[in-house]
C-alpha cells in the first residue's frame, strides 16, 4: 500500500528527489500527510504554507483524504511574467 508523491521546482531540491513512495497503511487527511512528509523531508517545512496539494491530477483542499494508490503532487507557487 503506497502513495506516489511528486515534488516540483524548489520542493524537488528540498526533498533531494523528484518522487517518493510513501507507505499508506490507512487513509490520511492532508495534515497527516504533511506530518509523514516532514518526518522524511524536514527541509519542506519552510515551503508548506505556500504549497498546494494535488491528488490524482486535481487540486484538493485541506479536507481531502489520501489513500493507497493515490498520486500526490506538491505544487509550489508559480510566478510568471
């Protein structure tokens, strides 16, 4: 039972990888997901307030539940010009 976590831009640098397989023994909410990720990748803590979560290619809010087989992308703020 695994969730695939994707990191982009500066989050990829902070994590030291572009993806990670997170064990998912039970469904978890966004807060529980962040706790698990920050245990593994403490450098992400500074970015957390500005990061959006996407589940299976769709943005989700803090009420979302994540479970086995989900693909979760951590999306940093994007600037353009």
